[in-house]
C-alpha cells in the first residue's frame, strides 16, 4: 500500500505499508502492516535494505552506502515499533528471527523489481538487525555495512563500566561524574522540574518521578558518549555542579531525557519493545553505579527484566547473540562493520576476519555514524570504497570533503539521525 510519493533531488521517495505475517512460522495467521520507505533511483541501480532497530524516520535520509553507490534504498521499520505492531501484541513474536524474516520477505518481493545487487545496512540496533538478517538469510544480500551496532553479553554487560572509565578526556569524564553526583545530591531541587513535565503530557505512575530521575542520572555518562556528535552538547557544555537547579536539570534532561525514557508514555512505546528485546535476547549494558552508591536509592534496578512491559514473561536467551558473534568472527563474508572509539557500544563490538573479506573500521574521534567511511584518511578510504564497489558491482561516487571533514549533507544527516 503506497501512502506517499514525492520527488526529492535525484530520486522518488515513497512511504509504504507492507503486509507481513505476525508469525512467519504460521504465515496463514494474523497479519500486520509494516511501515517502509523507498528511495527509487533506477531499477538497474544497486539496492540497499536499511533495517531500522526501532520506529522509522518519516523524512528521507539516505544511508551512507546509498549515497556512495547512487543506489536505491528500502527502509524497514522494526516490528512492534511505530505503526508496525500486530493487533494481538503477542510479545513472543518480538524476537530476532521474526525480525530477520520480515527483512527476508521484503527482499524476496522487491528483488522481482530491483534485479541489481543488494547490500544491507543499519544504524545502532538497526545495524544489529542487519547482521541478524544476514546471519539467518546469508544469500539475501552481497554485503552488509552496519554502523555503531548495539548488543550486549548478558543483562548487565560488565565491559561497559571499564570502557566508560577510560573513554575520551579525563577532565570530561570528571565533569560528567561531578554532574551526576550533584544531580543526585540535589534531587529535592531537580525532581519537581521533572514532575512539572506533566504539562507536556508525561506521567510517571509506573516507576515514579524519583526512580525515573535516578535511573536517568545513572545513565548520563553512557548516554553522553553514545550520542556525542549527534546531540547538541560536548565536553565544553557540561555545567559545573553548583549551577542553578534549572541549568543542572536542563543538562540531565538533554543528555538522559528521563521523560523520553522512563515516563509511562515512553515505557509503553517505544521503550517497552526495546526493554523486552534487551530482556530476552539483546542484553543490556551495566551502567556504572559504584562511585554514586552513597547517593542512590534504587541501586541495581536497571535490569531489563525489571522494567516494563509489565505482566509479560521475560526470559533471557543468550544463544542468538552468541551464535551471531561466532558467525561474524569465523564465517561472515563481505562485512564492513563501522564503529567509533567514543561509543560505549564499541566495548561489545563484533569481531570479523579479513580472510573472509570482512572488516571493522573504528572512527578514533567519533561514534561510527553515517559519513565515517567518507571521512577516512587515505589509503583506508580508497580501500573500503573498492570493497563496497566490488560487493555492489557498481562504482562508488565519493562525496566532496573539506579539510578532512564531511560534506554538508552528511553533517546534516548526522544531526537529524
């Protein structure tokens, strides 16, 4: 079902609803409409499937491989996010295999139209979804380029605190710790500011304002590095611990977004599906608490199985991600994993083997977002462009660079992704 069609630059942009089985093991049963977008340039150009890890972006933002190859792109919203939710809302149908089967069915149908070579990509959990799709259906695409992929080993991955203790500049890390301690010590001043967001439609009946605030402060350091370069903050914008309550809360709100993570509205959607995925298969980081312990009222509470959706059985199964990790290290061919040295998710990055024509690129000063490949120094830039060209059987069109920086269109996409 076509919901929108517009011409933008050198492609047509469609918004689509694609009928999927709620359970691919029983395709005759319940159906749901999965939201997708399509960038169409030419049926003879390469196609890139962009697997989203959450709700789809309504605006047309092409992935970096699509721009480089002047190709087409079909972007697939993840099941149980946005409008792509079965009416039954049967949580057992939210697993990595069902999601991969969604992507496989999209490829199977669209290959009848787009006959050139296919690649896959995705950012954040979408990058992990691209890897899982390739793991379950290795012949769907010729190559996979995930950016800043996210997964954890266990419900509290202990590699994360070690990473956060050493990432970036020591003065920046100390400033973040000072903000966390000040926010918790001054919670009596700051929690009313969170409660006041009820004026914007946020309520906190599930966790309570105090717990939602504390959980956000504990996550502040992780979130800061996770989105550095995408969000409007950097080390120079971290406030001192003695600023006004309004300034201190504004920084916590900007970086950790308690209302957008732990309000009733967020916990139902979109955080509910994310929490369920983390509790059952994807795992979660261990957020550092040791230095904040004397100021905490709910230590150890951020385990995905403790979080909504409530009344839903959540049993963690480590096997899918362990199998995926072994596959990327030993068997996966034509992978180009893009990570960033500043992203805490790089602490749990997948390994690859160049013997299988698979590689991992680490941006030393970023989080591994779109534009990373284009900004690589030579000769790495040319080498990876050649790999991309070989996999797609199409030429790469490098973007213009200015003094080693991204072209403006990439900077815009980084800000909006």
